[in-house]
C-alpha cells in the first residue's frame, strides 16, 4: 500500500504575477481544457497540493494555483504551518476570525476565476478551496464565471465557539447571491470533510446545506476509531495529505468524485 500522499513539483508550471481586486500574487498555470482554480491550503503550495494540481492537469483541466501565502513547493512542517497561521491571523485580507464576513482576498480570487474563464472552454470554471481557503471557493461563486465550487474541509473562520463553528465562511450577502445562482443558473457546490474533524465542523456544513439545498452535496469520510480507511481522528486534508494511490481508498474515491463533479458542471 502507498504510504504517502501523491506529490508534485513546479516543473512545467508557468508563474505569472496577477493583479485583481486590489491585490497582486503569483499564479501558477498548467494544462489544457476547462478551467479550475485550485486555492492552496495552509501553509501554501506544498508538494502535496501540487500532487492534486498535477492530477487535475492529467484529468484534462487547465489549472491555476494562486499563491496568496507560503513559499511555493516548500515542504510542510509544524513550524512552517504555525508561521503561516500566525500571518493570516493578523492579515486584513483574510479576516481569520470574523463572523458573517466578506474576506477581501476573495475579490482577487474572483478576478483570477474570471480571467481563466475568458480563455478556457466550458460554461464556467471550477474553484477548489481547502482548509483555511475552503469557504473562499464558495465566495468566488457570486460571479457568473464560476460554475462549480468544491469546499473541502473549510476551516475559516477558525472554529472558536459555537457561532464560528456554524459560520459558513462567507458573508450573508455573498451566500444569498450564491443561493440565487443555485436556484436560477444550475450552480452547484460539493463539500468534503472527515467525520471527526473539529477544525472543519459539521454545523458549518449544515448552515450551507440549509441555504443551498440540493445544490450542495456533502461527502463525509469516516474518521472515527476503527474506520475502514485507517484514518486518524485528526485527519483533515481530504484531497491532499490523506489520499493514497490505492484502489478503493476512501480519499482517492473522494478525489475521483471531485473530478467527475467538475467535469459535469463545467461541460458546455
């Protein structure tokens, strides 16, 4: 059995500074086909995030990976994670603890999505957010350029207290616009989490399901003791760190469902 998650490098990726929404960050692009914006999880574009990015390229997508924090291709470590968490906690563009909040960095991500949509086939682009950026993927969908959002283990706002555990990770105004698009344009979102993941609490998913209804599908992988996948109760990164390239592995199957969802939603 594979003991580590799929990994990738920056070889072959084209780095371009991109300005939008009042911010400038580097973006890395590769592939051909319908567009997908992959927003990295904390601490940044790690080899495991690049493993997911490479898989999406291999599956026939044009992938853009923005780099709003961290050092691209740097290995994940406890110290590195803590430094980046500390940085986003005090950064106004991320608003890590704010309730019912629009996060300014999402204006940049919407601009990235619109740019990618203008030059790729399909009826729109997909956006994947993970961990701290999970809710960002849904916030981008206020714009018509985004046809699908993948909300994987959303962890913002950091879930301190009942109100933050149930906060959907975007403002009420943004969520109402996304819900309207779900009712009228066929927009859909896919959510993923581990059952025992306190950093991505179930009440947050319940709040999104209450507003989006059938347009929000949830994939929950069991991580309680004795689970069939062998996941730790601390398992968190559904699409990166917990994936094993082994047929039948639950996280690998979840990744396959994400690819199928994007293909279906982005088809012209």
